[in-house]
C-alpha cells in the first residue's frame, strides 16, 4: 500500500529550492465534508479538476474529473475555504517529492514524499535539511489549512548541517547528465576508444586469414 510522509521546511531553504526548480501555482477550494466523502476543486495551469475523495476506514479512494479552468474558477468562489501554494517537484533518493510553499491563507512551507510501499516509507531517513515530521498531524493537511487556518507551526531552524546537506543535493542534481547525453557520450567513447579500434582490426585480420585458409583447402577444379 502506498504512503506519504510530510515534513516542515524552513522558509529560507524552500526559497533556495524555488530558485533551482520551476514552481507551479496551485489553487484549491474545499467544500464542506459530506457523509464519508470530501470534495474540492483545483486549478493548476490552464486546467481544473473536481476531486472526490471517499473515506473508507482503510484506504481512501480519489476520483478526479477534468473541467475547464473557467468552470474551476467559478467553483472556487463557492467553496468554504481556499489555499494557494507554489508546487515544486523534485526527486530525493529516487523518491518523488513535492515542496508546497503556501501563500494563502498564510506562509507555510512543507515537503511531502510519496512511497509506493509503506515499508519503503518507514525505512526512509530524512536528510538534515528536512524539518520536523507532521505526517500524522491532520492540521497540516490542505483541507484543514483551508477551512481552519494554519496550525501554530514551530519555527524550523536553519543549521549549517541543514544548509550544506541541501547544497550538496542541489549540486548533485545540477551535475547529473541527461540519459540521452549519457548514451551519446558512451557511443562517442566507443567510437574513439583506441583499444576498441585495435581489437576490431585484429578481428578483421583473423577473419581474412580464416577465409584464405578455407579457400586453399577447397578441391581444385579440373
């Protein structure tokens, strides 16, 4: 079963990440909860979605219907509470992560990581630049933030260890070549590798010798 872990993030570190990765504005509006379900509308880019989440006791199910941006904006005006945040997607230790920089109703920075299996989520060790974990605190969920306002979040201290840990990650990501470039570099390396070229010449010579020997052993025509 998939799982998600959520952590606080220091505003200064979140701002540093925003400078390195592209951010997308997301607007969400939440309707009052119904019996066993909740509904909200979301606008991101030029598209909108009306999202229904059923809430059984074990595994909530989400259904999203795409609607036009205009329709979504109209529905936003009818909701009981709204949030706006900048969403920044990145990869941490092969896991998909999302930084949320809340603008409305007030400033708050979170980072969430999605795991395909709960066991992987439990084994994940957060890096030094993560703040306290708030996964089990429902007041940090977007619905609660929109309808009840921001929780009294503790101030996340920016330590030297946290800053250096984040900078190391940024440097690693910035220095990673694209898969296509890796394949091109490998092909070029093989093409100009002297040892590979010598091996190819040796094989060509051996092939010629074998062909000449085969012809010499053929019976001569009368």
